C-alpha cells in the first residue's frame, strides 16, 4: 500500500512557473498569471464537437506526452474540462489565427473564431505539458490572449537536391505546426531532380526524378559519386500530404521552377530547350546554362503541368521560381531572338519578364496568384505577382514600393543552409554564418518602407536548400533551433535586446527535442569571440563569451586543448604575436561546450589604423575595416564573418603603420565561391607613401596570378620604406556569361592584410 502511494507521488507532476519561465515559443502577446492550478488527470474530459479534428489532435498529444487517455464529449458536467469555445468577436473577425487560453481551477478554455486559433491554443497548451508519463499534471492558472503579426510564417524545403520521403515531410509539417508556422514552401523541381508526378508527362518522373551521380564534398572540390539517386511523390502522396498539412492549418506552396533550374525537366523533354539537347539530370550543384526556351510549345507544356499542380494544391500562391536563369542560350537561339523582336522586347531580361508575365496570366485564369524569387523584378514585374526577396531585402523593398506583396527571405538571416556555429564543429554546409541570435534579430519589415508600403510585407520564411543535406536527421539539425527564432520573429514577440531570455526558453525546448528524438544543433552553447582594436594600435584585444554562463571559460595559448586546470578567462586577452587560442566552457567539473580554436597571424599591420574608400555591403561588414587587420584569417568555408564583402565595388584600403618601416611583402586573402557569386578580383595592386598624400605604385598581380595562388596573395615589395600602405583589389564587375550569377555584379570578398 505504502509502495503504491509513493509510486503515485512520483508520478504527480507539478508544473509551476513564473511568467518569464513559461517555456513558450513563440512568446504569446499577453500572459496574465493567476492563482492556483488546474489538475489534469484521466478524469479530465475534452468538450468539443464530436467530429473536431482539433479535439482528437489534443487527445493524441495528451496520450503521447503524458500517457493519459481523455474522453471527447459534446457536453459534460465533469469538474475537470478542456473546452473549445468558438466565439466571433466583431473586431477579430478578419484575423482567423487569434485565440485565448484560459486556465482556471476547473476548466481549461480555448476560445477562437476559427479552428486555426483553437489549434494554436492547443499548441500553447501542449508546450505547458511535460513529456513524461504522469497520472496527474498541475497547470498554473493563467490567461493568454494571442495572435500573430505576420500572415506568412514560412519554412521552405528543397526536395530536389535531396529527396525526403513522405513520412518525413509529414514530420516536417508537424515541426512547423509546433511553432505556429503556417506556410510550407515545397521546392519540388530543380536541375538535379523532378519530384512531382505529372500524369500528362510521365517522363518527368521516369527520367527527371533520377540522376546518375551527385557531388560529394564542397562545390569547389568538383568531386562526384556515380550512384543512381532519386525519388518522387505520386499524386496520391501529395493529396495525402496536402490534407495532413491542411488539418494542421499549414498551406503548402508548391514551387515549379522556370525558366531556369530546369535541367531535370529538359532531360526528360529536351524539345522545350533552346538547343534540343540531349541532356542529363544535373549532378553538379549551382546554376546551369540550359533553361526553358520561351516558345509556344514550352508554354503549353508548362501550363499543362501547372494545371495538374493547381488541382493538387489549394494554395492561393503558386511559386514559379524565376531565380538564377542564365541568358546565354537565349542570346543565340533563333526562337528566343524572334520572340524578342515580335514582342518588341529590349533584351533577354525583358524576355524573362515576358516569360513570367505569360505564366502569370495563365495562373490568374485559374484563380491563383504567382510568387517568384526577386529576379522576377528584372525587366518589369508581372502585374499581380508577389516577390520572395532572397538576395537581401532590396528586392522586397522595391516590390513593396510598387504595391506588390512580399515575403522576406534574405540570405543574411533566413538561409538555414548556412553554418550556425563554428564550421569545425558543424557538418559541411553551404557557407555563410547565420546564428540563432542573428535569426532572432531579424526584422521582416524594413525601415525604408512607409506604413502603407509595410502592409505589403506578408511575412518571412527560412529556406533550406539541401545540396549538403542528405538525411531527415540533418534537416532537423539545420532547422532546430533556428526555426524557433524565426517563429518568434514572425509571431511578433521577439525582443532581440532580450536574446538571453529567449535562449533560456530554447534550452527548455532542447529537453523536448531529446525526449521526442529530434536532432538539433547545440551551437548556442559555443563560446563566441570578438576581436577589437586596442587603444594603442599595438596588437588587438580578444574577448571570449559564453551565452549561457558568465564564468567557467578556460583557455590556452600554447596550442594544447583546454581542461579544468587551464587558465580561467576573466578579461579580454591582449594579442600581439602569432599564436592559437583554444577555449571551452566548463561547468560542475565537466566540459560543457565544444572547444573553439582561433589562430592569430601577427604582422606589422596587426591592429593598425585602417581606412576604406568604399564601404562593404551591410550584410558582410561585421567588424568593419578593422576586420582586415585583426589577425584573424577568414575561414574559406564561412564567409558570413571575418571577411568583408563588396557588391560590385573595389577594395581600396590604406593602413597607417604609425611610423615609416621597411616593408618586404604585403599579403591579402581573397575568396572565390562562384555558386554564391563571389569572384576573385581582376587585379590587386599595392601603393606606398610616407606622407599619406602622394602614393607610389609598387607592384600588382593579375587575375591569373591570383587564381594560381588560390586567393592567398603575396605581393613582393622588397625592402621599401613607407608609413602608409594602400591595397586596391579591383572587383570583377559584371559576372561573365556561362558563370553562376551571369549578368549580375560580382561579389568581392577580402580578408586579412599582412605587412611583413
Ligand atoms: C535561391 O536561393 N536561388 C532562391
Ligand atoms: Zn530559345
């Protein structure tokens, strides 16, 4: 008897929180804590319409999380009830996602005007429940009133570069639902695979869904395997997934790419290209030159495809791609040139615009709208099109100013294929550096917009391109926990200045992930570092910070791994010679974080005054000009920091050594990552001066010499005496045809300048 009582006591779980500790993500708009608690047991009943999906969904959550079997009833006098109450509140009529969750001693009441709101109330309630078999759970009395700011709260998944099975797509939808995201952008076609069954064109999947090999390692390695790879979703699969998503109040926006990223389709039907092929389904990532040819037969083909797509997906928007479509084939194709002439178009950019506008007209006849990547702005925007802004927020701003709807998805904050922590501790990723904190700092509505223009910002979404992501568990790793940050941004309750509060809530969700077997990145526990200029300009200062603990960082400077007896960090370290700092966080006698490592390269330039004629792009300017003399050589696989990025502009930097010195060589690192439109400069030159006014040209290097040394450039100066050193790296300018990003301005990425 006593034993049994003890057992029951252990199983009683008392969830008691202060308001700030409630583990809710996204943070609701308003929470008022009451007194006392509601006791949830297997006697509690769910009161709802009998056929309510929401009631069954909650019943299942409670069963899964707590092991309690609750009955669903249409009316009851029971003393412990969870009630769904539909209420039309006049001023809320237009916003279907609001809800209130009221927990009192006897009842939990979720009120909403539509099922969407009831569903979000359930999600909030489920985050208050433990994940532990329990006979009794106490929930704190409270009232939550809640609704989102943005109507497009999106997550994208590229199923073309790698294919993910139907069961995982459902899981992905569940993950979105857990965090009140409401849009799933399903990238179904690309050069490397066509993933949707189209009854009228069976070869799209017979041929287009399979490739005879894939890239391995980095794009720059240009290595391939020869394994046949592929897969596709049947129309029955898609119907099942659309229903599944619809029940969870998630709209699926399908993407059928055109006119570019079309190689898989052209491998199956080469007659819709400019040259007639033959082609094979893409094995290499990046941007390929062969695209759809805008002749009448191609439009018939694409319209027949879109007709089947529109029948399968009820979403208002159909995504037609539009990005990264090279014009090389169009420039020499008689069909394309005839079309330009007949339609009185200026050039191939206007031909792209003609292409999109013609497709838009067709989609509009079916009662739907198109959305496309921001390149659809070029050559004139289709009249009713919405724009997905990915090359920064500029495209979105331009579209909103033209009264077009916009979804923000800039690479800087919303590309979840970028690294989220130190690349050394992370699986291989596309590049870039987008931490949870960076995502959390995102504001989807740019300051440049007026109040009226801001109404055109529907929201934002994160994109997950899967060139380097092969498995469901790796997909989970890339979206968790970054999606939590985006979810709170879009709900409208993010407070970047209170990032540490948010992070405390994330850590509580890690426990949920562990219990549910969801993979996630622990990069938030990593030690972050910051180099800064010392007042004397003699060396630099290096600061170490743990996001979760102010004490307990230990470090070494002799190359050994830090352990419990290593020096404890207290103040920024002074760095004035070449050395390696390694550091990790220790708690309760155990190492808590991965070890980070920073090599410093010391030269006469270290920490010296430096000025720039042109400023780098705001997205690639962390640390400003000082980045070039901070002793940290930019990591070539992570160009979101430690590098300065110039879009279309030159590097023109002058370093003041403080006094005249003998100089033998000048070192500069430049980056190439063509898939990201980053190209080596045309030329690098060094000039010197003793008065900072009159500069003498001393040496320069050409593009081919820069390519020969793979961007690690050493310019011989041979014993010149100078106080001021000027380094000019000339941007490649417009990207030549046949290369990724052809026709656009090249990016120039530079880092560390050494003077020896
Ligand atoms: C894109 O990332 N090419 C839209
Ligand atoms: Zn053509």
